[in-house]
C-alpha cells in the first residue's frame, strides 16, 4: 500500500472563495493568480476549475503559461513579471498571452519586435513596493509609447502592487494609493491583491488579482471579518503508523529536543519535510489526530514526525492526522514554523499526491 500522505484539494472550496472575492468587488474584472503551481495546489487542477469562472489568469513567467496552454487552458493569461528575453514575445503572441511591461528593456524589446499580432499589455508602476515597475514620473511616457506601438492593442491596463495591504492600518498603502491615483492618464487600472481585495475597497478599480485568498487562506496580519468566510482548499493529511510509551525524562527524536515531563504516549506519523511539512516547526506545533489537537514532540524528520498523544483517547495505528487545512488553520502552523502559509503550500513537493475532491 502507498504511504497515506495526501494534499486533498477541495474544488468546491475554491469556487466558494472565488464567490467571496466576487462579492467583495462586484464591479471589477477577476484575475485569478495561479503562479508557482497555483501556490503549490497544482496549476492544472486549479486553472482547469477556474478558467470558465474568471476573466483571466496570472502567472509569474512564460514557462508557467506554456504549461497551461499546452494543457488546453484558453482563458487569457497575464505574465506578471513580463518577458525575460525578446524571443519570448513571439511565443506570447503565438499563445495569446498578456504581457506586463515593468522596465525600459521590456518596452524596447516590444517596440522592436516583429509580431504576427498585437499584444495586450499591462504597465506596472512602482508606487512604493520598489521591486518592479516604472517610476510614477515616467509612467505617462511609457503609456504613450505603448499606445503608439503597433505591437500593442489599446486595452492597456495600468497596475501596481502593494507592500503592506495585509495591515489594515498601513500608512504605506494609503501613500501608494495616493501615488497611483495621481497618475495623469486615463487607462484601466489594477491594484488589489488578496489583501487589498479583502481590506481596501478603494483599491478594487477595474481589475482585482486574488491569489492567496482563493486557496482559502487569509493574508491579513489581523483578524478580518471578510476573511472569515474563506474555506481552505488544501488539507494536508497523513496517518499514525506507530505508538510507543516513553518514561519521564526520556527524549524523542533527533537531538533530543523534546524530553518527556511525565510518562507519555508518542505517536509516529509518516510525514516529514520531504513531504512538505516544515522542518523548523517547533515542539508544541498543533496537529489533529482523529480530529483531536495534539502537540508536535521532537524534531521534524525527512519522512516522519512524532506527536504527544498522551491526553487523547483511543489513538490507534492508522488514525488520520491533519497537518493543516480544514480544522487546523495553515497560518497557525506557519507561525509555529516562523514562516508564512504561502511558503508552506508553495513548497509542497511532488512526492505528496494532490487528490482532488468535489470537482
């Protein structure tokens, strides 16, 4: 029999989360972000489920877009970082991909290209994130050059990205909004990622770009009422494969980082950092064993973890263990591992099967 690990993907939850996004921004067009293998959920599964329900999809790079096109996804796809070489523009035209322009080099490649058809372009403006995008003072010049190019259709969208929209009290977000609003030319606009979609209605504009929230996770630093409606898409599960009793004073796991303070019952679970569970999860990190919370006891191994089930009733080998998902928020586990939920799902390896339910 196969190891019992799986990442269950509930597509009904995905559709529900999309409906939450639509209710928050009913007048905006919807672009679902499926970069990084749909945040580890499986790009083909997620894009296939969403393609008829959204106005466009977004990926980081052309390789991700090619995978979707070759799998039969026909929905418009935006390259969020644009192209990395001039030759990619011909591929973008061939596959009907939308292209983000973030700098002078990308714009020059576009102006000089010999393309069979014009491209839909998004112009990224750096309003304060300071990663990618043209300076606000140069945005009009870039926009005019895009309008003048025969390689560009005239449905140009001006976009930006927030650095701190996950904080409802962020002064930086207010400043970025002010910079974006001050742009002097008329174009379709897009600014809202998941956090801004949830918490900054003034940033919804013509297009919204939810990603993390579609997978049922809140990007917010604080509890937020709009995020409470989200339902986890991924539930990572495994099973108990062994039980043993240890005496007070005995250590468990590599390095002996957990020592029993009383006679204890330890369950071994067949999941580890080789399956996507974070190695730096600390002692006490919660898991669910047959629906009951229990603390991690000992260092995470490549293929196994150990859990203190002393206070649980009737735990037997084969009992289901939930590492995160329904009943155990991803964010709680991430905090115990000193990381964010984005990283935990995105780094989910291929070894852990994705099992789709409620398709």
